[in-house]
C-alpha cells in the first residue's frame, strides 16, 4: 500500500506547478465551503460578468469598438436587471396568493383521489391516500412558516438585500471594465510557470462557458414559453409555474421530475379531471419533450462532454453534500474535475 501511494504521488506530483494547481483548487473549495455565504454577492457578480464577457467579446469580434462593446454590454445587463425588479411585485403577489391557497389545493386534490378510490377500489386504497395526504399536509405549516420568516426576518436582512442589490451591479461594472487588472491580481499569486493551469482553464472555459450560456438561454426560453402557454390556457399562477419550470432545467434529469408535482397539482386544483386539465397536461409535456429533444441539444450540443451516468453520480454526490446548491453546482464541479483529469500530466514510473 505504501509503495502504491508513493508511486502515485511520484507519477502525478512531480512538478512544482502541479502542487500549485492542487493548492489553488483546494483553497478555492475550502473558501467557498466555509465563507461562501459571505462572499455570495462577489461570486454572483463573477458569474454574471463571466457570461457578459462572452457577449462583450462577441461584439468586439464583430468589429465594435472596445469601449462601446463594454457600455452596450453593461446597458443590456442593467435593462434586464431593472426588468426583473419591475416584475417582483407581481411575482411576490402570486407567491403570497399561492401560499394562502396551498392548504385548499391539498384538500381538493385529496378529495379528488378519495373519489378515485371509491370509483376504482382495486387500484386505490382510501386509507393509503389519507395517510399520504396527512403526511404531506403536516409539512405545509412548517414550509409556510419558513417562507414567512424569510420574508419578515427583520431589518438586517432587508438592509443586506438592499446592499447586495446595489453592490452586484457595481462589482459587475468593474469586473468587466478592469478585467485585465482583476486577472493580474489573481495571477500575481500563481507560479511563473503555469502551463498546466492554462490548459485546465482553457478546457474548463470552453466547457463551462458553453454549459452556463446554454443553461441560461434554456432557462429563459423554457420559462417564457411555459408562462405564455399557461397564461393563454388560463392557468392560475402561470408566471410562478413558468419560473419554476425554467429553474428546473438547472438541475439536469431530476429538475423536470421535481417540478412536475406542483405543476400537475395546481392544474388538478383548478380544473379537476376535466378536458381543460387534459389540454394543460398535454401542453406541459409537449414543452418538456421539446426542451429535452430539440432545445437542449441545440443550445448545449457537445459543450459539456460528460456521460449521463457521471452527471447522475455528480448530482447524487454533491446534492447529498450541499443540498440544493449541490444540485445546481454538480455539473460545473464535475466539469472542473473532468478538465483536471483530462490535462493533468502523468510521469511513467519504471519499476
């Protein structure tokens, strides 16, 4: 065992740069794990600036002046940023209304399943249905209480949110404007020889930018199509459901399964087992099929070259470690691991 470990380290850690790369990866992981919540506005600003930088580079490559490209990119961001905040009152209003109706929705759906149990006693057990809904309903007060606590958690939280609202655009402005200076701060602490780090970043940049860009576009398109389709069908809370379906694409494979339950539940509450409910369900599954078979392949292509089994494994592992945030970050972290594995040099040890 000792000989195996010795040969392993001699094979994979035989240059100074490899130790520097390992230290940098571990340091960033520890930093995010322990103080990620504190530096969250900076991380969000870096991610948004990273995406906007791709758009800014596109404008520059199209022949637009560098300064003009920067200001156009930042104006696009400000427009979207203001648009989101203008829609917040309507969104929070729908959330509040949905929370008030949540117990009624559960009660009506329970009644619907009880009727099915009476009509089809061989397939449904009334006792089992009552047990399921009793257990489900027991979580509703705690969920509502947690939501209300988050909405009314005090002056400090409100002030913190206001600070972040102002801080994030300022950070994005300087990250875009002074990109070279910011990168200079980072490279100052890196070794002079950084061929390995450059290879890791080059591969990661291609894969990660393609993934983040593709997922952002997929989220916007699917969320918009769902909201408009549900609004056209007269679905209650169409905007909230559209946002949920849009956000579900951020969790590969499992997101669509998780969001189906609230979507179908609200449809059942509104129409029951009516013909309108059938149209609603068909439209929802058409959107999911178009996303999986058309939109996802077009937007993502081969950007993230990860096997589906590895994606599932990453979701299970990192979701188990960090919960919801682990589900969101599973694919980017797996992409980083893949990039390191792909370019990490190995020295053959003669035995």
